[in-house]
C-alpha cells in the first residue's frame, strides 16, 4: 500500500500558522489578506504543500492556476538560479537582454495563428490586459471596449472596470474607466435569457448584434476581450458556437479580438491554450500565471501590425531576466516531458471521478470542464438551482481539515475549481478526489 501524501500532525490551523496570522493582522493591509484558508505555507514540491506546522496538503488549486508544472519544478528552479547568478536586471527599455527576445520568439511560434507576430512582456495579468487595450486603441483609433458578465481580468483600475462581478472586486473603487460596454456571456447553466442550449439559437450572440443598434456603435469599438474559460466568475465553459461567433463579429466590424488566457493557458485545459478547443485564433492573446510557473511575468502576443501600432510599452521591471529564464524553462519542459500528453491520463481520471460524484451527490448541480480544468457548481436543489454558498464553504473547510486545498469561484461563491498541477501523480489525484468526495457527502447530509 502506497504512503498517503496527506499528513496531518496538528490541528488545522496549527499554532505557528495562528501566530503568523496574528502578526499579519497587525502589519499587513487588510485588502491583501483575502486568503481563503488560515494556514501558512512553508515549502512545496510538485502537488504537495507543507505548512509551517508540518502538515502536508494535496494541491487542487495550483496557486490559482500559476503552477501548472507544480511547485518548485527542478528545471525552473535551476534556470532561475543560473540567470540570477549572471544578470538580475537591466530594464529592457534601456539595455536589452537575450532572454526577453527568446521568450518573444517562442511565444510567436506556439500561439495560434500563422501570421507574423510580435510580443510585449509585462509583470502581471492585469498589466497585460491593460496594455492589450492600449494597443487595440492605438491600432484602431477607437475608444470603446466590449467585455462580459462574470469576467475577471485583474485588480488594477482598468482591469477592475472590465471585471464582470461586483462583490468583492468593485465595491468602493469607482468611478470606473469609461467607454466599457458589457454583454451577457454564454453561461448555459444560468442563461441570462432564461433559455436552454441549443434551442436558444445562441441568443447571447444576437444580443451583441442588437447592442450595436442600441448600446454602442461598433465603429467606435477598439477591442472585445474575453476569457475562453471564465475563471474567477465560475469556471464557465461556452458552447462550441460562442467564441467563433464572437470572432466573426469582430472581423465584420474591424474590432480587435482579445483572448485572456491568463488562467486558461499553458496546458490548463489539456491543450497549450484553451482557445484551441474552439478553433479560434485571437488578434491578441494575453498570458501570465503559468507562463513562468511562479515567477512574475506576463505577455501580450499578437498580429505584428496591431502590436507595432502602439508607442512605448512596458516599465522598469517588464520582461525581468529571471522571469524570462523561468519561462524558457517552462516551454522546454512542456516539450521534453510531453506534459500535454501526460495530462490526458489525468483528464481521464478527472472525468471519471467527477462523473461518478455527480451521479451520487445531489448537491452537485452542474459539472463542467475540459480535460484538466473543471468546475463543480453546488446547489441546494437541482430544479431551482438555488446556490449552495454556505455549503460550498463547508465543503472546502472539510477538505482542508482532511488535507486537500481547493478554492471556490462564481458570483455566488458556489463553484469549486478543480485545477491541480499537471504533474500531480495518479495516486495524489485520486487521494485528493477521495477527500473531496467524502467532504461533499458529509455536507450533503
């Protein structure tokens, strides 16, 4: 019998975690302390996190999609160490360095589309989103931006303006950036029009076209920005017609089609980029999170004529040499270790385990996902679809006490995201699902 990955030697949280939290409450801004759980990480490897009290947990959230290659991947660590010993910083806008250029070269090759591309690097997903809008406006000479309900694009002001949920992201931060127009997303489980797919005839796409008559002139729209998989807003996966339909609308009206692959990129859905599942090719792609597997780095890669329409981009730390070295190692690992091929076995286990849970546990109202990314929406009644918000909190707390870290999503806080590192072992994956299933059954009563 294999040794369990979970090891609990203290109560959760332990004494050291509690004491550190007390210090944090004195010195850390409360807005930074929105941690879901009261534990304090000390070290991590692969898909296992150990806290300061010596307890070990299976990771089902991968640093909110940042660690698709797992914690402290040895090749990423080695690449970052080697770079730090040679060159830590220059400011690329003053003195260039090779690793920035090599990252741009490789992103141009791996992102969808055979057209000439260019890349700009930044520090975070929010920065990259903001710059994708700047680039689109510079190219089109238009002011307006289309975004969607339930979206999450970041926490800076323009990114927050684009976000499609109010609490807790927007409360107290207005006024927001003008010339932003929001439309319903294809959330089929909770359709904004009260319709059912496919009988709906994609009313959400027609609503945008109608909006060009009543809400915003398409000739004033610079960009349409959307996550292929809505992340923070509830792990929403659109039907097959939605993203291609949006792309067609953009082509018809000369709107820059921007895909936010910050969370869904770099293998999260079993393909390098989620948009490949729907066969769409963006004009601009925004990337971050797992691009450097834990190091701060983001990118906008897109059609060269669009990218080069912008003037000065970036800032002091963009394309940091150490982050770029980590990103190059990430791309090597995907090729050398055949990560996407290995993830298919993981996808089979996830589909099987989750499908059986849905059959057994009525608390699960909707189960949606693609390969290695899944959302479990919990409801009190499958007919009324009343969100099981409190029950979701209880399930996640039960999981934590049993040694599994998972996080919620959705405007009702009733969706559990299943996004473990792609390097998780089959034993760890099944052990994590055992814990999750037991927690769901206990809370279901």
